[in-house]
């Protein structure tokens, strides 16, 4: 692990981050890999910008095989501010991707941006969608939100798993996408 501090923010690069890029660069798809990395950086940059807007500085930025994770170091903020911070990355990805696709510019980048924006809205705890769903449940169901949140996420996991199996059997689906979705579902169900 490569670990250092920059302006009181701990920056960490795990081995899995470098291993993933080594495997991806082996595939001879350098432009797509670079696009995906830039899309991730822009996504997390939007979260950071929203955090700084509300005086919520990051404690840690972690680069790992699953992406980039920002750990906030701020006091309790309002529901609306936390919702904006969580939506910022997906919003920037979707808007920039749709605009670029509309004008036919940087299509590889635009497609990666839209896919990441939609993918991050999935209601799993490791994604923005999971954080958003949890915020909604905390606000609406103060005492029993853990039960309902867990129940809905598990039902969605099984629905996505069965839809994925169906798509894998009857349609040509990217193997790495199938493996990624299975990994996410398994980690969600057993965490």
C-alpha cells in the first residue's frame, strides 16, 4: 500500500488499484481505460467539490480495485446537504455524458460517464445509490430503517442476480460485467 498525507488528507493506493490497471492495460484498450479513469476522477471530484461547498473536508481518499472512495471528516450536516454531496458525482457523470453523446464528441468517454453515473445509482452500500437510499430510509423511517433498507437491498440483489443470469444465458453479455455484478451482490448479501 502506498500511503501519504496531503493537506491533512490521507491518500491511500491499495495494491488492488495497481493490479487492476495492470490487467486492464494488458487488454490493449488504453483509450477506454484512460476514459474510465478520467470519468472516475471527475465523479469523485464532483463529490469533493460538493463537500468543500458545505465545509465538509475529506479525511481520506482511497484508491482501490473497486474504484475511489472518499471518507468524509465533517460534523453532522443536514439531510439536504448530504443528499447533494451523494448525488454530485452521478449528476456530473450523467449530464456531461449526455451532452457529449448529444454532440457526438468523445464518445468513449461519454459512454463511460453515463454508465458510471447509472451504475453508481444502484442501491448497494458501496455505491452512491446505497448511501442515498439509506439517507431516505433514515429520514422517513427513523427507528426501523435498517430492517427495511436491508430487506429492499436483498430483494434488489436477487432480482439483479436473476436478471443477470437470464441475460448471461440468452444474450451476449460482457464476462467482466457479469463477474463484477456477482461480486457486488455477494459482498452486499454477506456484509
